[in-house]
């Protein structure tokens, strides 16, 4: 898959190694950038309890350069999630609630849409 394909939104995060244990995730590709939001992290080691995804935050958004490549692992349930050039974040924001995370993700998508115009 390449960025020329129509899909630009996924209901899962694309940057966090523990994303399979996150109950919340959004990813959008906007003009060569991947905007990924993760949260509500409940690793099996925590026995169902929510654990902060980072220092004093339950949700986070990170932005990366889009490589144009998509996951093609045959057994992966991600639906062709975008792959970053590398995982050096270009932008970041953290939140404590799902509502804040949704709004923050939307703001970041709009910011990068405006940067690219």
C-alpha cells in the first residue's frame, strides 16, 4: 500500500509499542504526516487497570513523517496502518481524558492540514 491509496483514517494508534493494549486510538495521514493518538492503556500486567501511557498522561498524540509505506503483515489486524520514516516525533501533546484526546487529535490534524496548505 502507498499514500496514493484513499484510506487516511484508522481507529487505532500507530506509534505506541503497547497499542494492542490500548482501548483508544486514532491515526490520520495528512499531507505527508502521521498523526497518532493512543490511550486508555490497560496492559495485562496491570490486571485490567488503566496505566498512564507516559508521564502524567493517560492519552497522547504524536506526529511523525509518513514513509508512504503501510503495514503488510498478513497476520496483523491493523488494517494497513501507516509506517513512519522513523519514530522521531515532530510534535506532541498529552491528555487525561478521551474527550481531551479526541479534541487534541482533531486540533493536530487541522494544524498539519494548515501547515501543508
